[in-house]
C-alpha cells in the first residue's frame, strides 16, 4: 500500500488548488496559497514578476507580501548580484511547511481510502497508476518538444 500511496501522491500545483480550500479550511486565503504555490514552483521572484504571475499591480503585491511576511510565510530579500535595487520574495521554512502539512494530510486520507481495498485491487491499482504516471511523463515530454499531444494511434 505504501508504494501505491507514493504513486498516487504525484501531483502538480493545479491539482492542489481544488484540495486547498477543503484541507486548509480558512487558515490561509486562496490568494496566499496561490503565492506560496508560485514561489514553490518557480523559486524566489522579483516583486514585479510575482505581480505579473498574480495579474495584479506591484502596489497590490506589496500589500499581499507584507501580510504574508508578518505571518512568517515569505521574506523579502533585497538585491541580486546583477541589480541591488531588485526586491525578491522567497518562501520561508514556515511557508514550505504549508505544503508539507498538506502532503501529510493528503497521504493520510489516501492511505485510509486504500485500506478499504482488497490486496488484488491494490496491486491492480498500483499497476494502473504506474502506467498513468509513465503516460503523463511521455505526454509532458511531447508537449515540451512541441510534438503532438497524443500519439497518432490514440486519436
């Protein structure tokens, strides 16, 4: 069952979004979770780049980041080797822990669900998820290379 839970735990930021409201239950706003997800996926970003990703003004992102900084989720780091005027935003350990907590709760829920299945069903499900994971990777590679999204024989 542990192997199956590991296979099922592969998910991307957009898969998380639907689960956030249920799991976090108001501890953080969706906007703050969105910021955390962007920073987790892309690493530290300049305030202007974060504003672009959120489709808000730099003034708006400044207020968002100030609130998140007071909560210990992010920190502002001034300057880069190329330009000391740039202010970057990065996750703190507490900000990263948000995702660790979500992952722990999701794995616990998945394990409880899997405990309801018979051994044969678990083996078959594991085989199916491994096939899905391999297919997802192939599709992603084709998308990155500019090739067709689906092989011709699947259309």
